[in-house]
């Protein structure tokens, strides 16, 4: 295995991890911005007000995107295991 090959596998793993985390992070960001706009409009400065809507939004995003996430991670893992003899050689 060459260093370029190992780097390629590592980069593919990082891209997969970012792709899997992206939907939850995006929903958390959007919910956080919406709650911040609501707090600015109503002048409510409660720090815990942001926490519950973000948690609910991320949990909902996880429920919605879970089948896609499982397919992506299963494809990645099966690709690694199927090509394992090629990687060792």
C-alpha cells in the first residue's frame, strides 16, 4: 500500500463522515438561526430556549435521514471489506 492509496481511503472516509453529519448540522444551524431571530424580535434572552428546538430538529432530521445514512455507511463498509484483499496485496 502506497501513501497515496492510504490517503485516498482516508479522504473517502472523511468525505463520508462529513456527508453523514451534514444533514443534522444543517438542521441544527437553521433551527438555531430561526430561534435567534425569534429571540431578537421578542427580546427574550433565555439561553435554554435554543437548546430544546435544536434537539428536536436534529432528532427529526435523524429520523428522516436515517435510512439514507445507513445506506451510505453500509455501502462504504461493504466496499472496504469487499476490496480488502486488494488493499492487503
